[in-house]
């Protein structure tokens, strides 16, 4: 996380990203139009179209990020001059029209650390638009991939294991599926409780982009830090960021009746404890409950999380590997639940 911030901070300083009223290189006309340019460079979001050098904006990361095949993610926000984002009393961040949330995915040991893809989430007059771009082999530009693509990669996870996968860049409809709330596309991660602005950014720079930056309070536990909270708190934070964008009453998986938001849903049947499958099928693995207290081996939430079978795995998109560390935390959480609770 610190390496990501350091790189972004240096790039933004070199780009003059803190200059009020100036968006060097960014073509706001393209950003705010209905266009879906074939090349990422059309937006002017990167200085010299170098993915490590944003043209402007401010870097950010998430306290509890979504798992995506152990990728390193570089994030920044481009907000039009003269406008600011605002944090509501409910913790939802309201971004102005013309905002672009930029997220690049890659691995430090693949292609010299260059990203494989960059995803844009653009707030336009008609709503948020998600556009996935895959970087060309020469690394000089990225090409729009509305239909998604499988990219063969080989990388090592933090435990040293080598993974050879066909990394899935989502198609535009899959972007919509995960980012859907009450039928509209919305950002997933950027919420005040989970949002960390670049700590190297000055108060002046923060205030250029946010009306009330002090309201950004990342209270959600970092799932892999035992000091950040109890096993239960960290497990629920993990489920929130990896599952709750679909598993909530207004999400694309609302018909499942399984709701996995961090603090909004009580840890009862709707949270999976003692909850039977909504429909029979391979997804339950023949198990009776999503979460069987005290028995992770017979909890189909774990079964689906540890599968890579397209008909079983959850989340359905966004990963081709098993997140062993996340699954271990959830196993511990379920194992510690009293069986008669």
C-alpha cells in the first residue's frame, strides 16, 4: 500500500496534479460525452500515456479491498476543476459529474510491473459508465474490451506459490452486474468507512477535490490485520467488500435472501447463519446451510469461496484463483461460532 501511494504521489506531483482549475491532458469533453473511445489515451488521464503517471487527480486506496487474483491495484480520481466530491452523513461519497475513478490491475512480477488492464468508472449525465481497457503488448496504449477477455499470466502469490491462470478482464455487462444497486451502476469500494486518500497529499490538495475531506473516516477493519478488530469484525468486513455489492437488498443477488453488508445486516439467517440454499444445485455442494456454526467444512459459503468452478465459485466474476488467506479467516470465524448459538 505504501509503495502504491509513494508512486502515485510522486507521479501526481510531477504532473502538477494539485494545480487548482487545471486538468493537464485530461479531455473533459470526451470524459463527459457518451463516447467509448477505442483507445484509453483518448481521455488523456495519464501523462504521456504512462500508466504510472496520472495526468492529475489524487491517489487513494481501500482499507479492505476486493480480492482480484492477488493483483496490485493503483487507484486515483480525476475530478473536474471547480467541482468537488462530498461525503454524505451516511458515508456515501457523492462524486460530481465528469469524475473518473481509475483503477489499474497488474502484478509486480508480470511485465515489469506494468498493468494488464485499467478500468474506468465515469460519472456522466446519464449515470455511471464502466469501461474496461486492456494494455497493448507494447505498453504504449490500452484498447477498449467491451466483450472482456482472458489474458494468460503467470505470477506468484504472497506465499510464494506460482499461479498460471487466464486472468479474466470483465465485459461491460459483468461490470454492470457487480456495480449494480437498485438497477443503477454505482462505485463499490469508495465509501467513507473504507476509503483512504493518499496520506502524502497536503490538506490543500485534499480540499481541492473533496468538500469535506475530514469526513473520510476509514473505520472498516483491515481484514488481514489482527490488530484491526476481532475475527468476526474482520470476517464481516471481508464479506462486505467481496460479496455485499451483490448480496444486499438492492443488489443483483437480492433474490438469494443472503445479505452480507458489514454492519447493516444482523448476523442471523439473512447473513447466512443457519440459512438454507435458495435453490437446489451444485452451488450448495449438498450442504444444508450457508454458514453452519462451528462447522466451516459443512458451510457452503466456504465451499463456494474455495471453488474455481464457474458453476460454483463465488464471487462469480473477478477471480480465477482461491483467496486462501481470506478463506482461512472466514473458516476461523465460523469455527469459533458456538454450535448451539
